[in-house]
C-alpha cells in the first residue's frame, strides 16, 4: 500500500475510503439504485450450481449479461465487470448465489443480490479513481 506523501492525497484517500466503506456495508444510497433486472416470475429456487455456463453476455456494447438461477429465472443486466470481480480468492456475485443452491430466494434476498451487484460495480469505479491518485 503506497503511503500518501502529503495531506491533500491523504484526505482524498480518506474521502474515497469512506465512500467505499458505506458501499461495502450497503449503507450508501447508491446501492438502492438497482442496475439489474429480475424479470421472470417463478418459484425463485436456485437450482443451478452457478457454473461458468450459467452467466452469459447479452449486451456486448454495455458488457452486461444474465445469470440463470433455474431453467426459467435469471438476474439480468449484470455488468460483466461485477460478475468477474474478485475479492480475495472468490467472486462475490457467483459465491452469493452458489451458497444459496437448493434454496428459495425471498423478496429481500432478491433485493440484497441486486445491491451486491451495484456495490461491486461501484467498487470497481472507485478503485479506478484511487488508482489515478498520485502518491508521490
């Protein structure tokens, strides 16, 4: 982790870190602005094991896709960057669904997953802003 060489850089990092914290805790209002869809009615059962084939790009221009949770239902408009985003050794967008295999998603679960996708997308954007800050 680079050490900030002046107060200006330090304060900017503190500001962005604060935003990042609220996003990760799903406390930032931006996570309430869903960017995904869940368009099909059904039993909401996660019957897919969430393998690589369960996510497909549907919009090559915007680089978004869908992940199937069963034969009929999916989350749509998931940014590819959010789907492929790694934290440590795992991909949160995949892991969250994998952990619910065999379970029914309730209304709150569906909303929560959509917030996770927003949080991952916003985290990627913030990381790019942090990378542009000059530490020297």
